[in-house]
C-alpha cells in the first residue's frame, strides 16, 4: 500500500483542489502523486415514454459542444445528500421534476487522479417545472431523444462522455432501462 508522507495544495478554485502528495511506495521508493479533489456528483437518466433527456453545452477542454446526461456537483454544498443533488441537477439542467428516482449505483470517474464519486439515478414520471441554470451553464440546452437514437449516438461515437456511457451501461446491465 502507498503511504502518504506529506501533501501540499498546488492549485485551488471553487470547483476543485489540486494537490501534490509526497508518497512512499511498498518497495521503499519515494515519489509524488497528483490528486484532484472534487465533491461527489450525480448523473441522471431521465426517461419517460421511450424518450431520454440529454443536455448539450460547450466543453472548453475539448473545444466542442457535447450531448450528455444531466450531471453535476454542488461545490457550495459538497456534503449534500446525493439524492437531493440528483433532483436538483435534474431540475437545474432540464427543468424537470421526477415522481420516481431509482438509485442505480456509483462510479469513480477517473480514480487515477480524481477522487470524485458519481452517483447514478434513473428518473421517471417527469413533469416540466422550468430550468434553473447556473451562470456557468448559460449556453446549456436540453431536449429529449428517443432511447434508440441515444443508443445509436453512443455506438456511433457522437456521445463520448464516459459518465453518460458508463451510467447507461450499468442501468442496461441491471435491466433498469
């Protein structure tokens, strides 16, 4: 097991903290490990009547607009209950409330450097109540797609978001969708 000998924050903003840990490996060799600390997030598969609700926004890191499942974290409330977070993100990004929220499971997004857990929910019994977008989401659009079209978009590589693909894959394997 790797032992932490020390740590220092090398960058921090309201969304994340990047730290560099001095480590000791089982072999006795010392090294460093870069870690990104982020609060847990939720991803929501909002499906009703054969339609799945997706969101699209410009993703700066890849310089393109991307379709994905609604997802996010509350940096101002990092300890929020993940069901409350999922309901809030669904409302914020799609303008929908759900009569039923089924917990599908949890994934680590990129545990080689990121300690964030993503909680996966399946939402149904949807009602449109109006969006509440954050300032950072000013360009976000949402719309429903037939589930078969969504699956085609994944297979054809139009949807490349690992959180979206993994969440849907888990739900499909559990025969929830």
